[in-house]
C-alpha cells in the first residue's frame, strides 16, 4: 500500500465526536511536520541566490509554504539549495557543508548551472552540475529561475517528502546512516573526486600511451 | 561616436626617445615601453603627466607573433581621456615583467590575476600567488595554447553536434569523462594538496610585531566562502590581535566562471548574455559597457532613441542597486531583513519594467551594437514616469527618514574610517567609495560615454571617507540618478532603436578598444582586441568589485573585527563580477 492510501482514515468516527477526534497515520503526521518546516541553508552561490532572496521577500513570500527560516549554519538546516554555478574551487566547501547537515536532508539544484553547468559548462573551473557529487532531489530549470519557479520547485520537494515513510527512511536505519556521506573532493592539478581515483589513474596512464 | 576615442594627449615617445615607441599596429593606440625602463616611464606618467589612477592591468597572449603583452590603462582623476601603455616580452617561460606595485598598490590583485591566468611573472611583486584558481592547478588557462577538458573547437559557432544523426555529449569525448585534464601518468593517491600553506605564509609575513611587550596570541580567522555576510562566496583570512585585525588576505575565485576564456571563444554578439551574469544586480550597465567597447571597435553610431533608452535603463539599474545596497548593509549591521524588504519592494517594480521591455527580470540581454533590441512601449513608459516622478523620490525620502538619523546606525558608522582620498587613488578604487573619500571622479562626467554630457546632474561627493559617508553617498546618487531620469524621459525622441541591421555576426575590424562606464559599483571596463575574425582575440573584463577589493587589506588593518562586515559591505561587492 502506498503512502497516500495509508494516510486516509479507515475508521468511522461517530458523528457527535467528529469535531473532537481525527484519525491519521504516524507517517502523515510526521511528514506534515517536516514538509511545513523545511529549513533551507542560507547559502548563495551566484545569480540564482538573488532570485532566492527575492522569493523570500514580500511579493512572493516563500514563508507561506513554511520555508522562511534560512539558517546560516549547516547543522541547523535540512535543505541545501544549490543556487548558482558550482566551481571546482568551491565544490569541496559545498560537499563539506552537505556532510555537516543532519539527516533527513535534501538537495535542490536551482538553475541551469547547478543542474548541468548551464552557459558556463565548458569553463575550466566549472563543475557540470552538482549532481556529479551530491544526490539531487529536485532540479529547477531557468537562468535564473523566477521566484515562482523556485516556489514550484519547493512544492515539488514537499510532494516528495509527503511520499516518504519513516519506516523505510535511511536516517533511522543504523546501517544506512552513513550512506549519504560524500568524500570531499581534492584540489589537485584539476579537481580530484576520491571516488574515481582508480579511473583517473588508468585514464592518465593511457593518455601517455596514446600521446 | 559620442565616446571619446582613446587618443593620447601626451607624446610619451618624445619624452623618452628610444625607450618608448607609439603602437603603430592598425587600430591600436598607446605606447610600447621597453621592459627594463617600465618603472622609470611609469613614474614619469604618474608624477610628471598626472595620470594618477591606474585602472587596468591585463595581459594579452599573441601566440602567432610569439609575444606576450601587458597592457596598462592610466587616467587622470581630474578627468579626460586616458593613456594606454604596453610592455611586450617574448613568449618564453619565464615571462617576466617588472611589477608596478610600488607606484600603484592597486595593481596587486590584477597582477596576481595576470600571473594566474596568463603566466606572466611580475618581478618585485611581494605576494605573487594564484588568485582565481588554486595553488597546484596545472597551467595558465588564458594562454591560447591551453585547452580545458571540454575543449571542442577554437571558435564558436561549433560544427554540428550530431553529424551522423547521432548526438554526443562533451563528456563522451574526454578521456576522464568529465570536465577534467590531468597530466600524463598522474596518480591521484600520491597527490599532496598544497592546502593553504602559501596563503598562511603570506599572512604571517605581513603581520606587524607586537611592541607592547605583552605576550599575546594571534588568532587566524577564516571568514567564508560560506558566510551570510560576505555577499556571496568571498573568503577573507585574517589575523587578529584581540579584536583588532592585524593582517588580512582576500581569497577569491570561488565563483570564477571563466568569463574571459569563454568570451574569447564566443562571437561578439554571443558575449552579450554572458555580460549579464557578471554583476547580476546590474545586467543593464554590464551590457552598456560591453556595447560601447565593441561599438568603439566597429566605429558605428548609436541610434538617437536608443541612446536615451540606454540612459533610462542604466539609471534605473543604479537606483535599484543602491537601494539593495542599503538593504544588505543594514542586514550586515544587524537590522535583519526589514530594510531589505523595503528595498526589494522597489526593486521588484523596476524589475517589472525590465521584464516588460526585455523579457527577463534579471538577465536582460537588452543591448545590441548600435542600439537596443526592443523599444519601450508607451504603457511601460507611463509606468517609468510614475516611478521616477512619484514613487521612487518618495521612497528614497522614506528610506532616509527611517535610517539616516537612526541613533544606532549613526553610532555604528560615523567616524569609522575607511580610506582617504590619496590612498583611494593609489589603490585604484573607483565608484562611490572613491567619491565618499572626497574625490569627485565619476566617469559619466570625467570621461563621458553615451549621451551623459547632455544631462544636468551633480557628481555626488562626500569628504569624510567614513562609513556614514559611504552610506549617504548612495542616497545622493539615487537622487542624482532620478534627476537624470527625469530629463531623459522628457527629452526622449521617437525614431529607430538601432542604427544597424540585426545580424548574428558583426564585422569588427582589427584593433583594440578599452571601453569603460560608471557602473553602480565603480568603473566597469572591457578591453577587447580584435584580429578581424568573428571572435575577439582577447576579451578582458575590468570589474569594479575586484579592483576595489585590493584596498580591503589596507582598510581593515587596524579596525575591529566587528566593523569588518560593514567595511566589506561598503564595497558593495558582487562575486559574479569579482571572480568572473
């Protein structure tokens, strides 16, 4: 049975008690609390960050969806809004921030650059999308996305949260707790992803044979 | 052509016969100085001829001629056209040019950038580290023979990406399946990262000795790149003695998006939307700077109506930038959110206008060579009139009424010294920070571009150079901008909005051009070298934030750490422009 159906009341409540009793599931209650209090990290990278601020201001007011509490420290945040171009020099810091965030945590790639490099993809200092390092939950297109698009993306994230179940969540499973740890990239002659060390070594060795 | 050409008004060659020769290449101007006499000639340029403001230093890689060139642009703070002088050296490593840091400390970061990206060694520079890339990075990326991981072809437009009906990704062509290049036989497990050893070494070197006789510890603090008050991904590393800053180094490059390299591959028109993303608060003024630079190269006139539209959108941009500046400044000082909510309310109204005329809120891509891309419709013009005549003056007064005499604000800002006039010029500071220090230097008046010479406005200037003046000058400038706007709206004629036919590829004759405008942050300039082909040979952006930050160390040392955030906020830096 999927979550949507679990959450439907299955008990007939007597008519005279309907104003006093509500029946729901633990999942639904738990998710309702989480989806309505997403705390994004106060973290701006580039142009998209300005639209992120604009989405917080009076005209768009993201607070209507329970997302206005921007926390500057990753230890109090549960949403990493990657708002802008991810550069090779910056990506170790972003990965470190992500690793410091407590579970449950989500990543939203805002804009073309964070989703796949955008107009700057060919640049020598640009990472072609944050999804090369972090697991992304929602991608928001646009360069930059309008505040409306950002809010639409956040609602998508809320829908995703709605469908999760605490029984299956990795953050309560002791075996899976470190599953989301991402090794921090290293700045070498170019950006080194420690997960791909072997691959890089082989490709670099092959390079000489070819040349 | 309303922008004055970069003709030199002094004959440097007659003053230094044999050492200095005029640049005789067609389309080029300025003088070529012998490498060994550079410091001597530069001293004369500064002290005898009065070119006290060295705005830009950059390198050009002339690969076919096997030469490297360093270009310097100097101006007089009393106004007038500038002087370009160059040094040419053979393209054999090490490429060495004497540093001018003793004459103009403002070249510090720019020389480091030229070393980082072009591999030009400035002898005598005390702290020549990489600035936009990291220590340990392989190669100097702006050299013409350096190729990145996703390299496809030298110039755009590229050939078909699906030649046989089959699409391929840039990742498929790279041996590392990503935007990476590693040297041959590189083993990542044996790599020892440099870390920040050189940075901390440089910081230790500049630390002054404690002469009080007390044995106190120094603390090194890293602020950023993730920090709510650094306006983006800026990092400052500082040494503290108690609460006083005794040493500081800015660390940049966390948003280095390779603007110059991508720009040299693009065609001229393709660069226009990229300039939007430089200073992402002010895409209109960025467009303006790039458009007048290429127009200077192409020697084409601008349509009369378009000239007025350009002024209108630039000044609206300036108003919203300064409003946001006040909002974020108050944020940084602890008045969380409320002032910036007021500022963003007005900004949204201005962005509505931009959206109506260009189709985008922030990234307008509105200027074209010879004019603008779309006309301002009548109903939008009515909206602009309403804003300029009623709403914005009232809101500016309101902002000032709320803030300027606020007791907390005044005690926090009054008397916290930033920089004096003399130092500001030496450190190549431009924009409101220079004017708040008492130098009435505004490019709109000193070296007019567009049709700014037709309008009646005052150059805002304040004389104390403290934080309060830096805040007040923004409000003065908003008022002056509104004054220009009122005149422009009244005078704007009917007519075509572009003097040229719309084409994808413009013809640009060979030559060089240094075009500069007064952006809300300071001098934004573009240095473009054309070799007659559809793509620029050299495309350099001289951003205001980046050069202004050179003085950050000078300004911060001796101040308290609590004031550092306010001092940084006064530069109004935008990392997109700063790191490019």
